[in-house]
C-alpha cells in the first residue's frame, strides 16, 4: 500500500458519502477490511499490531473508521510497505518502510486495547476472528483477510495458543474456542456479492474465472502466454522481456536480429557481421579508411585521439593487427588521394621525405640571411652611454 493511498481514498470517500449518501449507508472501512464492530480505544490515527500469515509474522495496521475497527496487513514482500509505522506527512500510522513511532507520543505505536478477560493463549469469535492478549493489550486479527491459506482462527499446537490457521481447530481443555461474553456481530453485505462481511466471514464467493473487486465479481483476465517468451499477454502486461541484443518477434519469441553486412566504399576490413569486405594483396595492407595501400602511405600519428587509462596507447594500437580494420572510415573523392589525414590532388601528392627535404633547404637559406642581417646591426655603435 502506498503511503498516501489510504488517507487519499479515505478523504475522497468520506467527502462523497457526506454529500450524496444518507447516514445509514456509511461504509465501514474505506480501505482494508473491518475487523470488529467496536473501536475500543483505537483512534482514526491508528496503531500497529502483528499477525500470522503464510509469510510468517507480519505487521498489521489498525484504525477506527465509522465506528468499526479497520485493519490492513502490510505486504512483507514490498520493502516500501512492509512495516507499520508513523507517517509524519499525514499524521497517521500506515504501512511504510519503517516501524517509526509518533514522535509526539500522543498516539502510541502498539494498539493498546484492554484485554477484558482474554488470555495470552487467545480465543476465537466466529471462525475467522482471532483475539489474544499480548503484554496487557488485546490484539484482534481478521484471519479471513490473509492472502494465503491461514484464513481461520484455530489452535496452533506449536505456538500453544490460538492463531490464524488453515482450519478452525479447537484447543485442548481449558482453552475454549469461542471468546466468552462477545457481542454478536451483524454482517454487512448490502450491495455486495462477495468479499468480507465485517464479522470475519464473507458475503459470497466468485466463480473460478472471476475475482472479487470492491464486493463485486468481475471477469478474470486470462493471460495468453503459452509458448511465448515476450510480448503482450492480452491483459495489459507482458509475457516476459528479451535479453540485450535480442528482439521480440511477432510470435512472441526472443530472436537475434539478422546482421546486415556493411561493405560500402570498402576494399578490405570487417563487414561488421563477422565477415570480410576483401583482402589486400601484399605488400599492400588495409588502411584505417578500408582501402588497400602501401604501408609507408599510412601515417598513424594523424589519427591520434585522446588516450585514457582504459584505452590502449598508440604503440599498442599499431602493434595490434586488427587496428587498421577497426579505425574510422576516411574516403577521398575521385581525383584526390589521402595523405597525412587530408585529401590532396593526386598529381600534387608527395612523399613525406620529399616534403621534409624541401622544407629543410628553405629553412637553411632563411637562417643564413637572418644571421647576416643581425651581423650588420652589430656594427652600429651602441646609443646608450655615448657622449652627446
């Protein structure tokens, strides 16, 4: 149960009732189930108890509404709603993620109903209402509200007391089944064909293909997942999820999508589907742009990228024979060739060694010129310190 769920439904239901319903039609509990026709000393803010279910001991929320003691069993399998505790946002006890107590201590954590002669071993009222005394406090549990098979009040030989059990078994002599001095409960089934009657029993049961919702039997949606691994189940849900890299087919099966080879503008290298786009004839090798070129025409330094700790160094990449099959594609238009990371006209392409030689000669001539010019400047007499 979401934290604001009970209070939101409660306030909305009470508003509708106050304006549109006569006093005699007041519902017993807006959410949860009615446990008893008397609130004892339990207030609207509620309190916490415990109960026995198929999942073991669970937290039970109880509060007073319209003169009835109402109850909700917290879901032990949902961490956000597994415990009965104080909800500071709404100022009530509710099912939530912790067993917090009212910080003001005005509303005690445990339900403090007087035992009134009920022993610690407990007793039953009807066949589904359990009562027992715990540390001087009366605990009342509507076993019929359990989701599992523990729907009856009966003797538990292991616990040596009355508890929610699978059948209404009586205890040994000295432990009467029925609580003494109990006031007869008046079932409330007006307008209901199923569900709790407010006295530990039910107003009716639904057929196997229907489920009870708000006192009315509605058709149960039959999931259609036979032979399916994924896809819609026909009831608003799914039959399962496919693992990564798999897709759900129209038949509801998880299949791997077919791989489409990619060899566009490639002479060599991987086709991205486990195959090859071609093999270069020696001495040519496959370049980073998937063309067959001579090894001296590949300048790896022009493709350097930022290297992190988790990435291989440039030397490691060059030593890896698969590197040139996984590098980015670099395509030049017709009439151009790739040189040093750029496209240049085919008739103007030069080798790196030729470019370096020309550059070195130009640099030497420029250096000789600058040295001669600086020497001429040195002939002039210095200005600083000359007589006027």
